[in-house]
C-alpha cells in the first residue's frame, strides 16, 4: 500500500532562493526555447510540404505538439 506523505509549504527563504534561480535562468531558457522553436518550425514546414503517408502525418502532429509546448514555455518565461 502506498500512502501519501504530507508536505508543508516551503519556507520563505526557500521560496526566495527558487525565485532568484528562476530569474537568473529565464534569459537562458528563453534563448533555448526560441532556438528550439525555430528548429521545430522548420521541421513542421518541411513535413507539411512532403507528408504523404499516415506515418508522416502522425509525425507532423507530434512536431506540432512540440511547437505548441515551445510556445507555452516561451510565454511562461516572458
């Protein structure tokens, strides 16, 4: 049997440390997501132009999902 272990809220010092880390990493994460988004967009355009089989279209759907994830992360960081 698996029982849940209750947890307490993080102390203020831990919350501030987390916020400092997020502020420091935001520009790097943004640059990485913008670069990844550009790569995924190029793949999406290529697949859109060449897809002919159901496997191609399945791959295109996966690429579109990844592009949406990149956009959500970019929005969250900005």
